[in-house]
């Protein structure tokens, strides 16, 4: 199957392999295809790889209301139940990391191991509220999704990767995604992100956790990753050398090495 219904919403998900399940959650404005550099390694490790498109993204349904990471976490746990799974490993990037942290804080028994990358513990600061307002303003302009993607491209993957043939292939695919996107989806997500503040609940997370920071991530700093790691009882922080906010793509080899070492070597409890 490829679709799952929760409440009034329909989700698309990719499901491949067998063994220990691992759920990968993408960032704002992207789709599950952003995890292509990780899928083969996860399958080789013997995982069942489950990659949903978040609501309002990719092949999942539009989101016609303000929507939060807290609500998305509830739907992801419902997806596990739909698939007959009590728990899984989780990897989340940026917005996907916010959702993964919400899952781990709300439903600690559902998360066996947790990896979050380039993510945040709160959006409830003046600077980030202003950032979200600026995104909303840009998105609501004609062709706003496409224009915002083009203006943020090198922030997402770094100039060095953008200049490669692999970078151009990625740019073409993500450009098409942005061109097809309904701006109401990221706008509703941005409004919901204004309410995000998981920091006071990070101490509820029981899963062994790896917090990854991109060395030159222009959106989520190494200090942000350390602040998250300091609040989770069983967490460690690692820095991935290189550029970009979506650093699982330009820095795939190092990202995969750190994730693989963590998943193989750090057991729950």
C-alpha cells in the first residue's frame, strides 16, 4: 500500500525492505524523496524503511488549516499503528526533526532510537517569529513557493554542491516540486510552527538520541543542536562538516556514517 488515512487527511508513504523499522521525516517544502541518499544504506543495514510525505507535501493531501508539528506527530504514530508496528527508529531533518522530537516526547515508547538533524527546540522567539512572518509574506506572492525555493537554494545545499552535476539534478527535481506546490500548504505550516516549543518536554524523551548539526548550516546552528542535546537525557551531539541546511544531501557520506555508527552501536536502555 502507499496511502494511509488519518482523521480527514490522506498521507502518502514509501515502504521498502524488512527488519527493524525506521521512519524518515523530511523538512518544510520538500518531500520524502530528499532521503534518497540514505535509503540504500538503511536497507543494507537491514531496516524496513518508511518515508511519509508530511501533510501538505508531495503526494499527501493538502492541509487546509493551520497545522502543527504536535498534530503531525500524532498522525505519524497512527501510521505506525496502521502498519502494525509498536515502535521504530526515527530520523528527522529540520521540520521533520521537530515532528520527530514531538513523537519522542509525546510517545516515548514509540521511539527506539532517534536522530534529528538541522532542527530546532523552539520557534517562540522574536527572531524566529519574524522569520516565519517573512516566509509567509514571500510565499503569498505570485509564484511564491518557486521564488522562495530559488532564493534559498544555496542555503539548503551549499554553493559547492549546487555547482556539481549532482547538485543540478537535485535542483531540477526540487524546482519542479516547488513549482507544483500550493502556497497555502507551507503558509499553514508556518503559522503552526509559530506555536512550536518542545524544549520544556525534551526531558521526557527516553530513546538514545543523536543530534546532528551542519557545520555551516545557515538556519540551525551547532549551538542549537547542543541546546537540544543538553535537554535530552540520553543524547549526544555530532557535527557534520560541510555546507547547507539540508546537509543529508551534500554531506551524504558523512551523514550516513554518523547515523550508521549510532544505529549499530547504541542500543536502547
